[in-house]
């Protein structure tokens, strides 16, 4: 049976069929025999949920949101500007501009929406249309036509036909008159996404439509009329991609901020929204762990709100699969359910603890339903210490089964241990009596702990609260029992404890010795670490990362500073560097105000390192510091190495004065050589070794000279080619171009660019290996050959389903056929890597296993059809011999290796 809200919604839907004007609260109240105020309340709830639009007037009328009309609504929609997250903060200016554009008489202003992918430009355009309907700028039944110009960008004629229509016979294939979307949008809104993909002639036709309200279908001589409000969107710089004559006719330009420019509070609300949507989609409640919320708040989300939503969907999908596979009642989303780039958010949690902990309680687990957050649940049972050890073991097993990196597991376990300790100590806030304690803890142990805390109090000049005594007694009692049962105690925070609390750790060792002598057990270092945490309880409970210094690069030019900041953030991974580009034509006054605003917005309370290139920017730091009170230290003649080092130091050091002094002392180490790296031509020889440096300058050349002094380059027809890592995209393109013409044997440098199929050797290894044996082995093909032999020997017992000696002959025939067909020789590294991969795949398939998913499949399919067909044909011999079948994922893995040749 429907409730009242559902009945109201049904009546509104029925009214749309019979009338285009909408329906009032009074009319609904009369139809349902209810009080008008109740009907009005229910209509407003549906309006806030985004299901209805509210048309202002007397009386106020309600109609369906256009998504509801089309039947494309999600479980929760945003139907109006007022309900948009950030409407009163980051999006306030954008919304004001949008409302002004819609309300401007007589029929609104044409608008251009700017912003990178994923910020929500399409949704924003839809909200503008909703606002126009609500304010009677357009009638209720006005059309909203959306079109992405990128869909037909490779066929300009088809694109223009789709837009403006065509006359029969206008071109080959035009067998009838076709109406374009400009005609369909007549009397309403035409939204053109990625408008920069519109060719110049299309832009000209569009601005004629804007000027005259007229257009001409392709192949027709007769002009047609269309009164349409045009809203365009683009991710690009409009000065570079759109005709000036076109942009001049768009009076309103609205910029949508990126996710990183919005506050953590707004990001938190967005995360709430997306989990609520997923709970509605799945039809079950979703519980979300604290660490999940932390990482979602902090990870680098380059795809903005769209990517955040997609990442949350993926995490929920993995948690749902885990729930179904294991027959679990609840869907619990852990941080490990997300892709590795999302997990990176936890790495910087400690640097943002103050901000994050204001939003998320560290002992809470959120539960979401389709109606929103349901409740806060306490996370874990910390009443008995032994439960904690079991939780650690269980958690460790779970993380290890997910094939996470060791350092990621360590980080997550550190946070879990810290949360356990905080919650364990909170359980003693009300206190317990000593008599109660003696019922579950040996009195001898109570006396030992009392004596220990008296001594520790004197040595540390510190008074301990009662909760430390009670907590320590219970904890050690559980630990003694565990050690007597020969169970392990593991403290993943041990290294940090020993480093940060050395004196307390030494005192905790004294207690461990007393326990050992009284109970005949050996207390491990990990347990001493836990005891130390009790001696530092106030520091741990109140622990918060003070704000870290930030780094701002300010340089002349349109993208100089922002490009360098992007490189540094990519290499260091801390995302603590921001760029300010000062075009040469910009006035000093405007630049000063913009830079000051950037510093105020990004500053975290620990000061700013301002790295500048020249001119007036050099004195801005002192002036901004005087105006704002923010501590600013300026460093001149910025280079990428200087920025890299500042970023790295700002992660680990809170004192900006120390960072500044160290940089001034060592700045000569980071200054550039006079000799520049060649970046714009191909090497001459067939075999190439690339040397990489991060500066774009002399160290790669120094490395080249060292290698040439150790390796006979003439003998191997070899050239050492120095290259810059200053611009990572450029570096990848350059290596890709070289690899098409030459054979890249190895990359040598300080940073591994992680390029598939090309061996990497660190600068350290090259200099420490005086004879360059490792490099010479790669040049002569020895290293990769021996690597397969080592593999075969190590896994001979594992590969039970195939005979390796027979496999090697079959594999060589397979490669020979491939090389003949593509007319290119496979490198030793590719040959060996594919040999190992296929051996494991065949062994797995013969044993009845399945091929793993190839995550590059979507990129390969459609682009390398020729190579896929070739592999399918040549591999038939292997399939027939082993009586197996390679699926498309397995084929794509092989093709990926081949195309790397």
C-alpha cells in the first residue's frame, strides 16, 4: 500500500499527462482529502529529493523533474541549485552567475561553462534549465537537448548534420530530409558539451544562429528559425580552441571549481551523497570504515567529482562481491576495497589529521541507507586486550590476501593499532575500583604495575591518570596469558614508537624484565612497544599533526609554474606544491593580489616556502607576510630539483625555518649545469641506453659520460642518450618515439619511470658497480636470458602440468611465426617476459584454471585488431597441443607484450 508521499508523487505524474502547467498543493490536498499544509510539506520533500520542480507564482505549481519524465532518474537526484553541495560556498559565485544568465530578459543569456572533466558541467547545465522552468523563463514543456560534440568530431559533416539537419541529397547517404537538434531544441535549451570539438564552420553557423535566430540545414537554401538558449561547456582554454567571433557572442562565462579547490567539508558531503546513492542502488545498508573515509577525503582525485563517484562505486562493488561470496549479512566497505591510487590518501592522513578528525570520529563506522547515514557504530571491541591481538591477526590476514604492498599494510595496521589504543583508554574514563580489578588481574601483577608507574613518574617527571594504571594492568594480564600460550604479539607501530618515544621505551623495558622474572616468560620488543604507549597516553590521545609548510612556485609565463608544480607533485606524491603562473602582460598589482589569495587559501598554519624565478615576484613574499601575518620564506632562481627537495622536506619537517636554512646551505647542489640535455632529436645508433635526470640539465650528461667510460659503445653499436624527466608526459612521448625507430636496451637514472618492457638500473647501482657488469649483461642479453633459467629452475616443481623442455620448443616456434608476420625482431627482455607469462598461463589452463582479467583489454580491443587476429591464428598450435583455449583476456596479455616491441 502506498504511503501519502507516494500518493502525492503519483498524482503529480498523472497531472503531467493531462496538463503541462503543473499542479498546486491545494489541488492535491483536495484530491487526497488531506490538509493543505500536509500536502505542501510532502511536495517540498519531493522537491528537496530532486524529483519535482517548483514553479514560482500564485499558487506555486509542482511538476516532474525532467529526469523523472524521461524515467532516467537515479536513486537520489539534485533537482535545483539550492540542494547542490557547495551552493553556499565554493559554487556560490557560479550559481549566482547561472541564475543571472537565466533571469536576464527576455529569454536569458547564452552561457559558456568552463572546467576540467568530472567537475559536473553537464549537471550544472541541467540545473540551469530546471531553474528556468521554475522561474517561468521557459514553459514547463520546453525541451532540453544535450549533445556531446566529441561524438562525431572525426566526421565534421555528420556532426553538422546532427546539429543543423540536412536536405535530402545534400551528400552521399542523405536519402531523406533530417531534422537537427537545433530544430528540436526550439523554444528551450541546447546544451553542447565539449564545444571545442566543433569545427570552425560549425562555430560560424552557431554564432549566426545566436545573432539572427536563424540557421540553414546542410544542402538547403532556405533559412529556418529556432529560438534557443545555448549553453556550451569545454575543458579547454577557450582562447586556443574557440573562434573569437564565437566567444564574443557568449556573454556569460561560468567556471566550475575543481574538487581540490573545494573544502574538505564539501568533499565529505559528496562522499555521503555517493554512498547513499550506492545503498539505494544495491538495496542494502552499507557500513564504511574510518580509514575508508579518511582516504576518500585525501587522495589525489584528478578526475574530480566524477572520478570520486566512480571510485566509490568500485569500492562498493568490491565490498558487495565480498559480502555475497562469503555469505555475509552486511556490506562493509574497507579501505582495501579501493584501487591503489585511492589508498594513497592514507599516506598523507597524518599531515591532515586536524582537519579530517573534525569530520570523522576515529572510533566510528558509518552506516548508509538509501535515505542517508543511519547511525554511528562503535568500531571494534576493545574491552579485553586478547581480542585486539586476534583482531590484528585477522586484519593482517585480510590485507595480505588482497595482495597489498607491505608498506601499505604497515600503514593501515599503524592506524588500526592507534585507534585500538585510544578506544581502549577511553573505556576507563568513568574509572573502576581496584577491588573490581583484582577479580580479573593477579594481585602480584597489580603491585608490579603500581611500583613501575611510581618509578616511571619520577624518571619522566610526569603524573599518570588512573586510566593508565587500570589499562596497563588489564593489558599486561592479557599479554601474559597470550605469551604463555605461545601466541605471537605483533606491533606494527614499533619502529615509530622506538623513534618518537625512546626514553619511555627504555623505561618500559624495565617493566618487561620484572614481568619476565616473575612469570617465567620472554617479553618481545613488540609488547614493550605497547607498554610504551601507556606511558605516552596523553601525547597519543591528543596527537595531531601540526600543519606542514606548503610550497608555492611563482614564475612568469602562462603555464611555467603550474607545469613544474605538477611534475614535483607527481614525483614526490605529497601534493603540497602549488603553482602560480604570471603572464607577462599581467600587472604587478593584480599578480600580487592573486598570489596573496592563493597563499591564504592553501596555507596550513606552518608557513609557506615561496619559490620564484625573477623580477617583482622576488619581493612579494615579504610584502604578503607583512599583510597577512603568514610566515613566508622566499627562494630565488627556482629549478625543479629545488622544488623537489622543498616538497620532500615539507613532508617530514614542520619547522619552516629549518627547511629554509638547509635549502640555503645546499642550494648550490641543485643549481643547473651550463650544458643542457638534448631533447628534440633522435639518436643515431640502433641500440640506445637512456640516462634520465629530473632537472632537464647536467646530471644525465654526467651519467652518460660515466657509462661511456666503462662500456665499449662502438662494439655494441650503442649510443647513450641523455633525457629530461622535467616534463613526464613529454618524456614518455619521446621514449615512445625513439622506441619506434630504435632498440632501447635500458634506462639509467635516479627515478624509475616504470616503462613496461624496458629494464631500469638506478644511478646508484651504476656507480657502485665499477665495471658496469649489470648494464653490460643487459646489453649483451645475458641478464634476461639467465632470468628465465632462474625462473624455470625455481618453478619446475610448481609447473606440474607442462614439460618445460617441450614448451620451450613450442614457444620458440610461436615467436618465430609472430616475428615473421610483423617483420620485426623481438627484444630479449620482451621474449623472456612473454615466455615466463605464457608458461604460467598454459600451466594454469591445463589445470582447469581461468585466465586473469587483462585491465588493458579495453585499450587494446578495436585498436590492435590486426595483432589480435594474428595471435589467435598463430596460437592455435599451442591450443591444439595442450587441448586448451586462450580467452580474449589471455590474448590481450600476449598482444600487449607484442605491441611493446
